[in-house]
């Protein structure tokens, strides 16, 4: 049951990262066509948004990786303790 939730969380994180990418592109597009916007603010939104997506997505996947590594370490420690 636990594996189901962990794999579901991984899929949910993938969906969230894709939605964040779409939001950055839409935000840059709306910045470009707005009266106070233009090309330079739109490029700024793309750069800042891309950086945000990479950082947030990386942290979310890092947390899942830490969970996986902790699980593997615990299993290896149990095997060592049993003598094999």
C-alpha cells in the first residue's frame, strides 16, 4: 500500500511540474501581449519561471530520492544484521 502512495506521489509531482511549465509559458505570453508588458518582461518571466520550475521540481524529486535511498539503506542494514 505504501508503494502505491509513493508511486502516486511521483506521478503527481510529474503532473505538477508539467503544469508549472505550462503556467510559465502562458504567463510569458500574456506578459508579452499586455499593454504594460513587452518582449523583455516576457523573457524575464520565462527565465525566472524556468528557474523556479527547475528548483521546485528538483527539490520535490530530491525528497522522493531521499525516501528511496533511506528505504534501500534500511533493507541493506537488515540483510547485514541477518548475516547475509
